[in-house]
């Protein structure tokens, strides 16, 4: 069949999508990006927050129209929404032929086969163990970078988060399997590995009895062909000295750390179920900057958590102004069904949450503009992402920028470059979140 697959949500979900594509390719199916030409449509869904849930539902309903009135003969829903609401999806959207939960995506080829035979298919394995990758993964990121999912699930149980219920307990992928994936990705031409999980810093505790991310970094650093290794989703309280030392000694590991803190007020942190205090976060950030002076720190924040006051918001704003994170994303609090925080007193209006989120992002834009001005005349290695149409210019990323979520650097040159090339660039200017540079011969 000719298949359209729509991947929603996070990069962890995207990895699942890429393995599903590989499974379907191994069975002879082909792919299309055009909805009206697809024999089968797969929606790999997300429901982490309400906006993601709405996007997933609206996408499924939109694709259901192609099942009712178009060429589509099979509509399959996978991922987080399918895990959490599989019965409701089948009951309320009769056009859906199959649902696969978060630990069942390896069954996608069988599900499509069953649907072709006129059957409905439901598969939601227990959230234990890990899917067996029986087919090769197919990259969707252009081939020069790839996400390496090092663990599944989460044990933190923050009061606002539904992930443990839809992804299960923390389960590390064995190191030998990750190294085999990394070597295969390098053979395909991948130059940047982006380590992802619900939490990367706890990697190995369930398999090896202790945190082992530093060991994994040491081994990945030896994989030929890989030039950058980037670490995402580090819980601040779990960042440990051996990990910091590994980042410092391994040349391929980017001096970049994604460290979601969510807030800074101690009362809010406690209500969130977080395991840090303002003092501990302050010390951790200062320690990282001292140990790795050129480190880029990214964080995420929740605006308008139940019980947050104007004074708490102002405390956060002051902290952000003093700390000056290099990269930052802010989201309004979303009360998720089945989480403790959804029942907390002190729920705020959407208008208030959005106003505080906008405050945060406006401040961050000022901080980034100042930081980018300070980057002028620095020389950095840049990975080329592509060319700009109609101009002798290219778009690239420095070690300070993760794909899709951070900024870019624009390079004016008459040379011919290819996506994935590394070039040395001198920063000559800045524009809001992005940099401008010139190639160094």
C-alpha cells in the first residue's frame, strides 16, 4: 500500500515513527506525502498537553475525511493518544481501523495487514520492556543528524505530567544496542547524534545499578563518522560530576545541555513534585558554568501553575534576568486529566497564563539579542543545514543550536556546500534569535 505517516509531538515520538517506516518498508509498502494519494494513513499521536491532544484529535478527524470520501482504505492511530484513549478513539471515530499503544509500534506492519483483510486491530502491550526493532529504521531528518532514544518512560511522577501513565516506568536501552544503532547511523552518513529520553541523566540505573550516561558518552565518542553528540532532557538534580567530566573530556560531545527546570519558586517546585529548590538550581547552574565556561544551557518553564502568584512570577522573572539562559522555551500550564495538579486549588485563567508566558518570552528575546551581540567576531564550527533560495547563502547550526528548537546562523558565501558539511565561520552580526557569519577560508 501507499502510506502517509504523520508524526506529531516530540522527537521521541519521531524515533518511533522512523522505526515504523522501516517496518513498513521491509514489507514492501511505499510512502507518499500527499493525503489524497495515500491508501493508508497513520497518525502517530501526542497528548502531553491539551494543545497537543487537540492537534492529534483534529488531525485524526481530518484524515478520517479521506477514509470516508477519498482514496484512503486504512486509518491507523499510534502513539500517546492511542495508548491513553484507545477505546474512546475506536468508539467515537469509526473510520479508525487500528490503534497501537506507545510500546506496540513494532506491530504496525501486522496491523496494516489485518486492516487490509477487513479486520479492526488493537494492540496496547503492557508498558514493560522495550519494543524489538526487527526492521531497520528509516530517517526523516535529512540524514545528517538523528535522534538516539536511550530510554523509555519516566519514574519522576511530577504532579502535572501524564507521561508515566502513557509511557510506563523508566527503561534504559542496553548500551550495546545503542552503540550498534550509532554505528549504523554513522554508516548512513549521520554526523550528529542527539540523545533523547523522557530523562537522559538517569540512563543505566535500571540496567547497571548506577547512572551510566558518562560511560555511554565515552563509547559514543569513539564511533567513527560522528562529529557532534548533543544531550537533551537532563533533570537538574540528576546531573552528576562524572557526567560533567565526560562532557569536558569527549571532544565530540557538544558543550550544550538541555535542563528543564519548570520554575524557580520553592513552593511551586514542591507543588509540581520537582526534586530541586531554588538554591540547588542556582548552585547547579553556577557549577556548570564554572566547569564548562562555554556551555550553552537550554531550559523550559511552565507559566501559570496552580497557585502561582504575581510575586512568584516576578521572582521567576528576576531569576531569569540574572541567570541569562542561552536558550529557553515557556509553555502555559495545561491541566491534564488524571494528574494530581489538575485538581489543585488556585487554577489560573488562560489569559493570565498566556500573559505570564509572554512576559517570559519577551524577556528571553532581550537576553538572546544581547548574547548574540556578544558573539560577534567569535569563530565557530557550523553544520550546514541547507541553502537559501535565490541567494549565495547557506543556513547552518553551531554547537549552541539543537535542530528545530534553537536558532540558526546565516552564511553568505559563493562556495558550494552540502547539507551536513562542517565549515569554520566568523560571526559578523546578529538578528533576533539568529546569527550572521562569513566563512573562514
